[in-house]
């Protein structure tokens, strides 16, 4: 029983690391250890196991502070098979079998349902709290989102995984509805600075506080 518990813990941390690297793009050993709240030595064992399974690579950082160069870890193409994507065939069928007007109504209704679900979770929070909670909700729905602090003092929500990427790339409908939903929930203008539809690795929604 103890062995099974240990194996479940290892598997859980493995999935956490894979998700962390997908969101961040790359991370140092120290950043992985801090994210897992474990020692660097313990984190190194997990990273070495991922390297052995060809799920992660390690190389010196291109830029580093003075002193000893720091290595960074990245996912390999094989690692992406560990993320949910079986639904994409079904999502692709939407584009093939529904008319443009039907798709438009579908995504409008889907967005309305999500907005009704999200709104109570954001109630009573300040602006930054709403942004961070919205990123958490997006992650719960498969987007693997994080809040980014921009140089101009603004905040952005960055999606590193799209559960309906094929449909989004072909129609843009869910993206438009999502952006408008963010504006309504945050009460602030939202602009998209990167978009997976345009071959970016993520979709970034920059938020301007206040109307």
C-alpha cells in the first residue's frame, strides 16, 4: 500500500512538472523545485526520469546571470502526447457538419454558460483577484492558463493549451466570444496580443484595468 501511495505521488508530480513546463515553455531546476515545493535534489530525480523517458531535454540557458551557467528544461515533442487531445476529432466535426450560423449560435451559448459559471467565483474580488481567478477557471476548463505581469504594470492571461484549437484556428468564433466574455467579467478592455491561430505557441489576453 505504501508503495502504491509513493507511485501515485511520483505520477502526480510528474504530471505537475509536465504541465508547468508546457505553461512556462522552459524552467530551471530551481524553478521546478520551487513550484513543487521540494528540494533541488528531489526535483533533479524527477527531471532525470523525464529525460530518460524522452519527455524533457536540458541545456544551458541562453542568457544567465554572472557565475555558473544555469540549465533549463524543456518538453520534447513526445511529451505533448500526455496532454488531452482526443476531443479534437469531435471538435473538428463541428466545423464540417454545422453551418456558420449554427456554429456562431453554439459558441455564443457555450460562452454564456461559462460566463454564468465563472461570475459567482469572481464576485467580491478586487481587479487582480478577478484576473487570477479567471486564469484558474480557464485552466480548470483545459486552457492551462497563467497570469503574466507586463512591463507596463498591466496584467495578461496567457493560454498555453486550447481544448478546441482546431476549431479555433479554422473559425476564430470561440476566441472572439472568449475575449468578449473576459471583458464583461473583468469590466475592462481586453486585447489579444498573441494567437495560436496565427502560429503562436499561446493566446495572450492583455487587460487594461478600468473602462
